[in-house]
C-alpha cells in the first residue's frame, strides 16, 4: 500500500521535521530579516485521506480541498495523502479551523483523519527569493503530524 511504504513515510517525516523546533519562526525571520512574514496566531487544519492506492488518494483529495477553499482556508502543503490548510493571521473568527475540521470529518467519515489547532507562528515565503512558497511556519508541526498519523480514520482531534 502506498502510504505504508517505509521509504514514503521517511520522506514525509523528513519534510515535516524542519518544523519541530520551537525556534523555527525566529530562525526563518532572522534568515530573511523578517520582511516576508506576518507574525501572529496561525489557525490550521491538517488532514490525511486514506492512502490505500495512488488512485484513491487523488479521488479523495478533491472534495476536502474544495471544502477547505470554500471555507476561506489557504492550502499549505500537499504531501502524498497529507494536506495542511491555514487561515490568514488577521482573521478574527478563530473558530473557523474547528468548523472546517468537523465539516471534513462529517463529509468524508472513515476516509479521513483530521487535526486542528492554533499556534503562534508566521505566514510568508518559506521558499527563497527565487522560488516562492507561501505558507505557514508553525513550531512543532512535526509533533502535530505524529499525532495525526496515530489517529484512526474517522477521528478528529484538537492540538
């Protein structure tokens, strides 16, 4: 099965480990002189769809991504069957992430597992000056990913 492959899990783990450090926001702000970032509370949702086959991932991702964008969330990363979405820092409705998480769980039932939360972080260019990659910088994201992978499909959790 696609998601159960050790090499694939290692690749996903490596992509998210850069977010494990609680100092990641300060490190990235220092690297870029803080010019490309907005700091504040980042409201986020991370979900994983069933990953039995590549075909099932593709068909299952379409609906939750559409639901997320209809709810005003920005797509952060799509890595295999994992997707992170986030809201603008200046968004005053702090419960949007909880509403979205519950809607995703209700719509996809046992084909999705979802976590959501709020964390002090930043939003900006996580790439370079030549390769823009707009997204959130959330400390301890690696820990949140571990929480997500330990859930059963159909589960939802706040972190």
